[in-house]
C-alpha cells in the first residue's frame, strides 16, 4: 500500500492513512494517518477529506478544531460522501463549528442513511426513539435501528435489543432482545453485556443462569459500566452466581456510586446504615442517601425522610422528614405516602390534618402499602378525616393483615371476637390472633390468652392461656401481667402462688393498670401473698380512685371506716363513701346509712 501511496496513488494514500489510524499492518500512529489523509485530500479524495473532518472533530493526530472539522466534513458531504454527511449531521446536532440545528442534522443524516451509513441510521433511530427534533416514532426508530444493526453496528444492535425488550415499535420479545444484545456484546458493547448478563439473571429471553450472568456483567463492570457494577454488587450481596461477599458487594456499589448512578448511591447508603461490607457509619449513610435523593431517586427520598425522622446521621427534623416523604409520595412511592399520612395524623412535622392523612393513606393503600392500609382502617374506625365506618375499617385492616401487618392482624382478630364491623366469629378471631401472637405481638398474645382462658373459638386451655400471658407480660404488657397475676391467685393454668400473683399485679399496677391496683390493694390490706400493709393498700386504692374507679372509692371508705392501722377516720370514710355513692355504689349508700344510724356522720360531713 505504501509503495502505491509513494507512487502518488490518491486512493492508496487515503487507505494508508486509514491503516495508520486503526493500527492495521502498521504501528498505530494518528499523526501518520493525518499526514497521508491530507495528501489524499489534496488530490480530491472525498473519503480522506471526511477522515480529516473526523480527526479534527476528535482531536486525534491534530489539535481538536470544530471549525476545521465542519469545513472538511462539509467538503466531503458536498461530494456526496456518506461519512462526511454523517459527521456534518453530528456537528449540527451538537452545535460544534456551526449553529446548533436539529433540522440540518436530520437532513444530513438522512442523506447519509440513504447511502447506507450504519452510523447515520443508528443516529436516526435514536432521534425517533427519543423524539428529539422530530415527533417520537417507535416504528421508524425500529426501522433505522434494524438497518444499522444488520450492518453490524454494535450500538444499533444494543438499541434494537432495548426496543424488543420494551416492546416499542414491535411485539415484545425478550428472546430477540437477548439475541441482539449478544451480537452487540460480542463486539464489545458494555451496555449490551450488562443487559445480557441481567437477562441471564432475571430469566428473560434466555434460561436463567447465574454463572453466565456473572460472566457478562463482570465483563462490563471491569471496563467501567456503572449499571453492571451496581448489579455485580447486588449479585455478590445475594450470593447469586458467586460466593456471598458483602465486602465485594460494597466495593462494586461504591465504584458505580462515584459515577453518579443513583441506584448504587442508594445501595452504598444502605450498606453504611446497616454496617454490611463496611463499618457502620450513619453520617456516610445519610450523605450517600442525600446524593441519590437529590438526583430524584424516589426510594432514596423516602428513606431520607426516615433518616430525618429518626435522627440517623443527621439532626432529627420532623419537618425535613415530611419534606422528603412528600417528594417521594408525589412521585408515587407508597411507603413515603404512608409515612406522610402518619405525619398528618399525628401532627408531626406538619399541622395535624385528618383529611390529608386520610387522602395520603388512601393513595398509599391503593398502592398496597400495608402500613397505610392499617392507618386508613384506624381513621375509618375513629371517623377521623372520613365518615366513621366500622365496615370499611375492617376491610382495610383485613387487606393489611393479609400482607402480614401484625397489628392489623391483631385488630382483625379483635373485630371478629367482638363482632364490630363484621359478624362475630370466634374461630376467625382465634386464627388471626394466633398469626399476630406467633410474631410476638404482646397485644395479640394477651387477647389469644383470653380466648384460651374462656374457651372461645378454641378448646378451653388455662395452661396455654397462662403461657401466652407470660409471653406478653415479659414484654411489659400490663393487661397480661394483671391476668397472669389472677391465674396465680386462683391456681388455674399455673400452680397457685399468692406471692407470684402479687408480684405480677405490682408490675401492672406500676404501669397504671387499675384492675391490678385494686387487686394489689386488696392483697396488701389482707396480707395475701404480700405483707399486710394498710398504707400500701391505701396508696394503691388512691391511685385507682384517681383513675375513676368506684370500687377503689368504696374500698377507701371501708379502709378509713375500719381504720388505717386500726385508727378509724370517719370524716375520710364519709368523703369516699359519698364519692362512691354518687357514682352509683349501693354498698357505699348502705355504709352511709349505717354511719348515720351510729351517729358517725355530723352535719359538716353532709
């Protein structure tokens, strides 16, 4: 070739330049390529003129110069050279060396495509696919992408695979998508290698093969394709196709995250927040979650709201939590919608507004968010922001319960037990309370214990009742502590123990459980399971009386009548008997009559 070029053959000079450009048969040398192209161009060779335009456009072998790139490309284009026409279209599209003009770009790309330029056909396919400079047209996008792909253009083959995967301009076919991605990947397309690997992982168009997924994804990841790096991190995190390794997962996510890929930034934040693959660092978790959220990644926006709500890695701010939840919720994120609804229902970070709470809860519930469905049930049950409706409350709790929401399962069980919003069904009550109790919900354990104690919906079993109450009591459930104390007091379901009874009543009484306060006061007054102590009895009855217990009022009257530590106080006795009588206690009225007969009431007491 060089002999012919040295002999003055214009075409040979251009071809020799191309060999130097590609490093075929000679050492790759951009300067030599430009040297021979200039000689060929001086002889009027259109291909060489176009090649010089490319060199100036890319800055290879010469200093980059958009104006000279335009000049040479236009000269070649005017000679009807398709490469020159394609390059001129690129310059117009990008506004390099010429005023930016989609119209002119399309004009020159069409001329080049008419001559069979695969690059121009690919560019036209992308233009029609994205609707830039022309009306979006999936059929034309498919047409031009296929024409270019058939010529071996790797970018077009990748794009054609995307069209098949999305069913745009053609019937969706993951098989065709995978086929075209393989062609492109074999030519070195990183995007196609990633898509092919993902197809193997997701069983789309090819048989699921985690090992093949790793091969293709790693090829792309090793060469810097961010999506592949992020997916490779996920594969290591889950141990799919490779040995599970949180450290390697974090490393690949970080590589992708530093390129700005939001999904990877989100994964890095989650890893820092959980301490998986890297030491836990709430500050870093917040920083990376913020990066993803500020780029509009909806899941990150929702989680960032959670960080502000909990004060994780940042100063706690209910207002900022609401700000980010609103952004994510307005983009359709159901979890954020549920959190926003809860904020409105509680007035946290925003003024309390039951109507808006119901609105957001409804939207998130329609998105099948169980927390929102549970909250919507609460709002209907209480008539907050919506008309009170036990039937609708039950329906939404049931939807949440079916999804495994433990408190909703408890509520459904209680509704079936009590017959509110649905027909009473003790067997269904047992089933749903069992589901929640199995998840260690103390409310459900207490309620289920009640069913076993009374034999409702299940064979009566005091032993099982006591076991369930102990589980709930160990979680500080005051109702269960009171019930367990009663079981010990009666020796039903457990060995009788007045001391254990008093011990459990004390735990419940300290939490404000009135029934436990009454039981403990009685035990103290009578020395049952605990040392007799009128002062302690007085104290617990006073606590119960403050809560409005008529029994406590009557018992205080009786205590003062008998006398604390043997010292009667008729004035205090009368005071409490009057309170109890006013609340309907017949026993208190009887005592007042007795005191009157015995001359123990004076006018100051009346």
